[in-house]
């Protein structure tokens, strides 16, 4: 992911470059100044090293702040994605179509894959809770596939409305467990991250 070079970074790096150039000149040409003007020699050395120190400190602090912001945003996005998956399950049960089921499978596959890249932003217990939630959703997929088949058979006149209602009931009965797992993972993540 390409990052934009912010305007304040330009000025900050310009400040650091001036400090670096000043320090290099001090190192190579400072001895000539020391012989003529001792106060200028001392000021030049102090100013150059202070500028470099300030630049390094600000860059380190900026990196830490950006890393924290990225971590918080990632954690909140995972929480939002868990809610989205819950809604996809409900939509799949409600409409019982192949389109909804395929969409749910694809979103679940993406969420599991992206979690591997986001693991550094989570503690072990949070990852464990997320994996339990994603596994519960994966275990629901065969039931949803059966629901889609029964709905198609119902549309073709091969299954009764009662048989379809039984299949819908089976899938809906899994929602409270999935919701409980989602809430557990969400509460665990939001202990350290604030959602606006």
C-alpha cells in the first residue's frame, strides 16, 4: 500500500536535512572555525546535533502514533466485518438463494484470509475468539446449502412449505450461538479499542 508523503513530513525532513548538512559541515570544516571563533564553533556543534536529535525524535514519535492509529483502525474494521458477516448470514437465511450463499462464502473466505495478515494487531485470546467465530460460521455453511436446496425444491413444487419452514428454523436456531460468539470476540477486541 503506497503512502502519501504528507506536507508536514516534507518540512520535518527538510529540518532534518538542514541539521544533517550542518553536522557534516561541522565535522569537516568545524576545526577551521574553532581556531578563529570558539563561540561559533560551540554554537554550530550544539545546533547541528540538536536539530538531528529533534528530527530523529519526532520521526520516531510520528511512527509510533501512526502505528497505533493503524492498529486501532484495523481492530475496529475487524469488528465491523464480524457484524457484516452476521448480517450476511441473516440475509442468506431470509432469501435462501445461491447468490446470498455465494456472497457469504466469499466474504467469510476473505475475512479468514485477511485475519492472517492482521494477526500482529491482535492478542492471542482475541485471535482465538475470532477463529472460533469464523469456524462457527463455516460450520453453518452446510446447513445453509441444504436450505438453498430445499428452497429450490420448494419453488419447483418438490418440497412443501412446512419442509422449507423446518429448514429455515434449523438455520435460525444457530443464530443465537453465532451472535454470542461474535459478541464475545467483539467485547474482547473493544476492551482495548474504542469504537466511535
